[in-house]
């Protein structure tokens, strides 16, 4: 039996790592932002109204007032052509610091940023495409350094008893986080297979946090064997495939397909291949696309944890949808372990609404013809299970910062 976990950034955040898009862009310095046209397009300085008429602010910036929900903000944009006197400009930056500027962006998730890259290319010509890639490589390099520091500052105690037990609960007994009805369904499906259980992993992350824990699972006798419904199983943990690469290996940031490049004039430029994740993997000849599709299609159960179901990974959500509706396999199940901020467990309407949103998000990647087939949609609803805000993968860790060690649970 094959069970596949597809892991997103929510896993790292769950460990206490500051790996969200918001964490990253807020770590950038004003000089990094000003020196990069791509950053200047997607990140602004939020400033107090009291300094919008300051002579330096007026000289070196463009001020725009925006209404975001009920909050009125003054956002400052710094066009490159306004930077003509470095000393004065430096003084402007110091002024921003004095008044405690904050960085803001119209994007919230990594998938938003990747979609934004495709939209930004709408105003890039073939002649200045190399300038775009200079800024893009700057972003990629900054992110690589930032995530490397996060990995270095978050040291995990890999061999303690609690982590072993938590891995067992999250990997081997993942269905315990489901409703009673869904738990019974999964348990019955697993019981139909009398051999070993193979656990596969596809990571959408660049970090190695997940790798460390799966190495621990692979080496531990307790996790290699389990008993389900009075049946003994041998657990096999396969190596993780980082479909978008890792910090030290083929790190790809980009979109899912050419249609997500908002510029027909450069869409077929061979240089754009670097930005289209599936095509980039093909050019790298790493066979990750083939391996992951095979892994998904051979799975009996797929668990999604910490993923956003964004458009820039559309290929994989389409593969999963097609896998799930295959009429030859009625026992396939998709389990989405999602997170909803401020979810009220006491409110059933709120819970069901959040669950339906996740179902809707995964079903939108069906082929258009199949979206109209009510029998297929009903089949999907029966095969998709949702678990919200669980205690899954609550692994303990040690935060190391400024030579101070604190244990965090």
C-alpha cells in the first residue's frame, strides 16, 4: 500500500520557522529593495501621514494613498529614476527608519508572489528581459540566504522520545485526526492491504526540515513497524522528492505554465523556461516530474499538509484530481490537512464553510468538461476528507538565537 504526503510551507511554519512570504520580505533592507526593480514593484514602505510632505520624501518618492479594508495607508514607492544623489537618498532612508516605517506588499503567500512574477513580466520586453533576470536572481539569492539562516537558527532534537511518538501519530496514525466516520473509512481501506505500507513524500519546500524527521523515522524501529486493526505492517519511508529543488540544489521559483506569463511577446522565449517550474525540471533532466506523477498515480491515499493549493502548482492539483476520479479505483482518498485562522470550533457553520472552501479549491483544477458532471463532483466530495487546525506534526524544537537557547513546544 502506498500513502503519499505532499508537504508545503505550513509544515515549516508549524515547527516555528519564519518561512512565510511575509517573514521573508519584511527581512529585506531598504537598500535591497531600492536596488531591485522587481522588489520595488511588489513591496512598499508604509509611512505615517506626518512625514508625507517632508522635502526629502517628496523628492525621492511617489506617495500613493490606498484603502485596504477599513485601514487607510500611506504607501511610498521609490522609482529608480528618482535616485540621483546618494547622500540625500541615504538621508531619506534614515528618515524612514526614524519614523519606524513598515514594509507592506499586496501579496500574502508564496504562490501569490510567483503569480506576481508572471504578471510583472507583462511589462517586460525581450530587450530588458536580462535586467528582469538580474533582479529575479537577486530575489532568489536573498531567499536562499534567508532560509539558510532560518535552518541554522532552528535546531531540532531529532532523537528524543516525544518526536518519535509525534511522528508515529502524524505519519502512521494520520487518520486519527479525522472525523469518526472518515477515520473508520481510512482504517477499513488500510486493512484491505496485508503487506507493507510505503510512505512517499513530495515537498514543495526548499528547506530540509522535513528531511531530518523522515531520516529519524527511517532509522527508528518503533516507526518501522505498526499494528492496525490487529494486523502487523512493515513501514517503508521513501526519500523525499523536493519538486521545486532545495537550498543547495536546483532551487526553482516561478509559475506553472506559459499561460501564467502575462506577455505573449516573450512567452516563447527560451529564457522563460527558467521561470516555468515543470519545464525547468525537464530541462534539468532530473525526472522529478515523472517520478512525482508516478508516485501520485500509484498512491492509495494522498495527504496534503501545509499547502495553499495555489495556481503556480496547478499541474499537481490537476494530477491529483484525475487520480481521484479514476473509476477503476474506488478506494482512493485525498485528505487535506488545512489551517483556518481564528477558526471557532464551537461554530459548525464556520467549520463546514472552511471545509467547503478547501473542497472547492481542489475541485477547480478539474477539466472544464468534468466540472459540469454532477456524478464526478459527488464522487470527489465523497473521496475528499478535510481536517482543520489539527495537532499534526507538532514536533518540539530548540530555537537558537543570539547564543540563548530556549525550548519551544
